[in-house]
């Protein structure tokens, strides 16, 4: 299984270092996923390499123009089939684990990052198949949102995580928060690890963890249980 995620951005430097690190690098080295960052400016239609212009009708802020983005998306689509072209935008559908699970089962994805006042509406009308926000706050561009989405997707691809980092015990994977975890020492200045965890009773430990998940979810995120 090999998933390719293309990220289209006008600030590629912002994303390059992120995908060169940690679990995402491992996933790429193992051939489970490939993340390719493309600079919109490389598809500019003029010698000054401009990609944005003033908004028709006036108002503050520049708009990413349709021509460079159209040329970029078409160049990618000429090479392979993409399941979705996702535009990262604060007015999109709010990202959650269910959406991430769905996307992790797809083949190739294009993530388009907005900037300034966003992209020309015609890009959304003609090319974008899905619009996603990472939460109700405004970032200065879609790059961090694209990194968040790509990270959440890639770690779910079969074979990317090992037993220690297994996604099966994540918070949200079953609409429950994860239970508390402990490691050595068993006693830190009198603060002891719950005895059950030292008991070796596997079934009882699982039951305790489940109860902790439920009580933690009731206390912190009752909305998840509805
Ligand atoms: Cl996807 N983009 C921007 N610019 N801000 C956001 C966001 C996306 N999601 C939440 N805030």
C-alpha cells in the first residue's frame, strides 16, 4: 500500500522540515507514504512568478489566482489519479478522527493550502472536491492545517505504526479518550502507580483502562458519548 500526498503551497519551506522528521519520515522511507511539496510559484504564468492579485470589488488582502493553481493541479493529475483535492480552509468541514480514518483508506490526495484572503472561488468550484478546517480559529495559512491532516492520515496507514505506537489505543479511535498511562518508578516521592497495573491480571487491567477511558470522557468530553 503506497499513498501519495501532494501538498500545493506558496510557502514550501514551511512544510519541508516537518515532513523530513519522525514517524512521517519513517513512513516515507518504508514506502508506505510519499509526501511531495509543490510550490505554486513554479506554475506562475508570468516572468515575475507572481501568483496573487487584488480582489475584484476591493477590500484588504490578496487572492491566490486561479491560473497557477489550475496549471499545478492539472500537471499533477496528468501523472496519476487523485481520489480527492482537499482545500484547507477555516470555513471547511471540521476535521475529526472519522474523516481522517476515511482519508487514510484513499489512494492519492492533493492538499491545497490557502494564504492571504484565500484562493479564487473558481478554484474551489472547479477543482476542489472537499474542504477541511482543523478547528474554529484562524491561522495565517493552510500549511499548518495540511501538516496536521497529513500527519493524522499517514500514521493510520497499515504498517506505519509499530506495536508501541499503535493507533488502536488512540483517544478518539472509538469515541473515547485514552486512559492514563504510567511508567517507572512505581513510587515517585510517595505518588504511587495504581496497583492494578502492577498486578499482571491482563483482563482486569483492560477493564480498568476501559473504565478510566469512560470516566475521563464523561468528565472532559461528554459530547463524545452522545
Ligand atoms: Cl485549514 N486554514 C487556516 N488558514 N486557518 C485555519 C484552518 C485552515 N483551520 C483552522 N484554522
